[in-house]
């Protein structure tokens, strides 16, 4: 999975490409923990994300909890299959999905 | 019907996925359905790999059996580890806010809602988990 980060002042955009699963989720978790200090708006761009498993959902949930304290988190360009996962797990109601 | 036996460890997931995706591709499973099944498979496989043989030093094995045709696929995951029924726990409360949400149970919830049928039995010292999905 490729992780592309773009930081500008207190906004951070993280674009993912490939699969966010058991093997790649720990790397995303590390990258986020290293970059979210002082970030007020964190936007995930899922345009090139093909697949997510519960390991990825756990990283998103723990990041959402962090961002709830310091600003906001947005997830955009979610494909149908991943949106379905968000609906099934109730993530659609607790996350800002655009 | 095809079968493979893999070591019971998370590192074997890639090989397990290759086996699964190959089997589904050979019956022309649509891509979206393949992703959905892969996601469910990952949840069960990783759970078995992490916990089934947690009580012993030697590495155990996981047997994967796939029965697929263009209309339907049934995947069976078998291990000889600690008796464990992944379907037995209560589903997480998905109406809670982010703060209140716990982290557990998401994977098996996805499996139950995505697959058409799931079943579990403990037979002859083995955990046997089956899941089925229509492909068309």
C-alpha cells in the first residue's frame, strides 16, 4: 500500500493506494501517529484505495478518536465496496464521509 | 473442491489470499464480490492464526477448503487449535459514538453481514468454520 502525505500548516491530507489490511494497517498507524500532532483537519483520500479490512477500520477509529479532540477528520472518494463496509459497521454515522 | 494447508501465522495471509483469489477467479467471480469475500476470509484467517494455537509453542496449521462454481462459493477454514466459535460473541453496538465504540468485533460483524451463510462446528478436535456466498 502506498501512503502519500501532504501537510500544509494545520491541515494534513493522506492519500492511500492499494489495500489497507492486516499487513499494511500497522504502517498507516505509525505514519499517522507520527504526523497528527497539531493537525486540525485530517483528510483521507480513498480514491485509489481498493480494499479495507477490520484492521484498517481499527486504525481509522483510533485516529477518529484523536481527531475528535483536536479538530476534524474527513474521508473522501470512498468507492462502493468500501462504503458498504462503512455502512455495515456503522462507521458511516460516526465519520465524516464525503 | 480444492484444499491447501498453511502455517497458522499472520504472515501466511498473503499465500492464503492468493489461493482464495485464484479459486474465485477460476470461476469468473466478479471483482466486487471477490473483494467482499477476501475481506471476510482475512478476518477469519487472521483470527485463527493469532489465537488458535496460542496455548502451545509449536506452530499449528490451517486448512482451507474451497468449493466454488460460477454461482456460489463455499470456503471452509479448519484448525486443530483451541475450541473457538467466532460467531458466538455479541455483535458490537454500531449505534454508539466514536468515543463510546470499542474496537473489537468489527471483523466478525462484517463477515456475518457480507456472507450469505456462516456456520461453525467443533468436530473431532477441529474448529470448522464455513462461509458461503452467491457469486451472481
